[in-house]
C-alpha cells in the first residue's frame, strides 16, 4: 500500500526490478521511494493518452470574419522518445488561416501538450498537431514547425550536444501557396520579445 492507502501502481514493481538488474539496492535509503516517484512521474509524462485534443479544440470555436494568419509561436514542450523513453524538448510554432472559425488561443498550446504527453517521435508529433487542427477548424491552411533537442542523441549514441531536429507539416494554403508559407516561416524566425 502507498502512503495514501491506495494500492501501489504496477509500474513501481517494474522500476524496482530495473533497479535490481542495474545492480542497485531498491531498499536503500536514497532509492526507497524511487519506484513510487518514477511511477507517478511516468503517469504525468504520458497523461496525453487520457485526453482528447479534438474535444479541447471543439469546445472553444468561434465564428469570425477574419482570414489572415493566426500564429502561436514558441510553445515550449517536453516529450519522451518512444525508442528510448528519454526526453526530447523544444519549441513548436503553429499557424493557420481561418475559414470562418477561430479557436481560443490557449487551446493551441493545450493541443500541443496533449500530443507531447505521449510516447512520441518528433515527425509524428508534428503531423498529429497539424492533422487535428485541420480536421477540427477546417482552415484554409495550417502550418506546424517543431524544433527539438533529443537526449537520445545527446546522452547516448552519437553524443552530439549541439544538434537539434526541425520538422514541419504544411497543409492547404501553407503547402500550395509559397507566399503564405514564406510569411509563416519569416514570422517564426522573429526572436522572442519582452512585453514587460
């Protein structure tokens, strides 16, 4: 039983087994609560499986007579690589051209968060965000760019500390209209500014 009286999370037993396989003593003082902490952290890191991004977006749609680009940039995210279960993290930029509807601005970072809080690869994360926004908002176009550092490249394998990956998904006018795509890419290049 946990300190709350709830039965232990099944993940705790697996973590304890991993610690033993690594030659550690799971009952020593520093590791005594580690299986519980890891289980709790993993449930938090992967809570996106329990959330529906389309539902989040649908709940905040508004009719508008606006057809210029909407851009939410520099959305920080943290995810876990499904190949090694180590973090990758960075920034995501999302733009779309409305087609009679906009979504509450906070719902775009919420959508990013839902997909990031699953075991992922960066390429799929990029596409899932674009596909969901396209399916729910039915905009004239949508563009998503993800810039990320991967600890699986930094801590193991090639061990390159300064490398990062960029992926994009362009749909509708972002794919077919070079001016729209160029405007989007130029806007996301602008550095963060302080509004204080």
